[in-house]
């Protein structure tokens, strides 16, 4: 096992400190979270980086930091402090920029987490050490690194199109691609030594990005709830979600008007607070 580098420890401490502060203070969390309107309208670009040091809960934080800890063991000693820092922050920024592009018309989209940066480390590791094994925490199964990379790209593309969960697949794919490209730029010789796994990962990734720009309708997703199997775009899904949130807010305000604020349950008060932010 390689010795854990200084940058890795600094990153873990920064993530821990900001996550702690964000979980304690909603105001702090909202000030530094990734928020489409705050970035595009207010030009608060620091959020593209600061959001990567916040997490929604301690489980989210722990899984990201364990992954950072494990992959930094081989990367930071080989790359050095400056290059490793470039890889981490470049992947974080690349992931959030892809999320910003895909969700640029979704004013209510918000996200936090170091996952984009961490996936960037994983993909850089795959480019540098494609013959290594990658496993899952708590699951005693491992796969060749190159196979994991291909599968993860396909999974991320599916996740972006389906929008069926709260996972930031856009940031993951953007961070992964950025991390892979940074590794290639820093170590161009790997294009010759490891060309096959690199291209097997890059080709579907870059093709998907090209199609997003040139043919954005590929983000349409099948709507299984309709009899005619019609389609909902990601725009439609966000509009539906926004309408549902507005409906719930209207219901709570109507209850306050008729019965008073004191008649709200603790859960309803918390929901009102979240919907009003």
C-alpha cells in the first residue's frame, strides 16, 4: 500500500469541515451548493467548486471519501501534488459543467457532492492502470478496471436519459471523462500503451456528448405511465416535478390560511421551509 499523500488528507479534511458546516447550517449549505439559477443568473461561479465539498448526509460523505482514499494511494505518489490537485479539481469542474449544460433550463436543479471529482480519479486510474481490479465497498467482487469503466459510462448514460433517481449522473460522467482526458494530457504515452481500454471508454462517452449538443432530443425518455408509451423529455419531467412542488406549497399555505400556522405538523413545517427556499 502506498503512503497517503498530503493533498488527499487536505481534501478529506476540507470535505469533512464543509459537510459538517453544511449539515449544521441550511444557510451555509444553500450559499455554496450547486444551483442553476445562482450560477447562470447571479454568476456565482464559486459554486462549481464549493458544491463538491458539501454532502447531503454523512453516508454520502463517507462513501466518497473512502473512494478518494483508496484511489489516491496509487495516483498521488505517481503524479505528485500539483498534478493530482489538477486532476481532482479539473474533474470536479468538468462534472459540474456538464450538469450545468444539461440542466441549464431547469431552474430548480441543485446538487452537491465530491462524486464528480472522485469518478475522475477512478477513470484516470483506469487509463494509467487498466489491468488493475476495481471492486465495490462491502461486496467481495472485483472486475478488470477497463471493464468497470465501460460499464460505468453506459450506466451513467442510461441514468442521464432516464432521470429515474436522485443521482447526479451528469456530474459523474463529466468528471470521469475529464479525469481520463487529464491523465492523457499529463501522460500521453498511455495512449500507445493502453489505447484499447481508453478508446473503448472514450468513444461512447464523446459520442453521447456530441449527440447531446447536436441532437438534444436523445434526452427524451420513455414514459411507462402512459398507455401509448409516449415520451417525456427531461424538461417535461422537471416541469412536472416543479408543478407538484408548487401544488404541495399551495396546499400548506391554504391550511395555514384556514387553520393557522400552529396547526401544521412538524413534518409539514419542515416541508414548508424546504419548499419556500
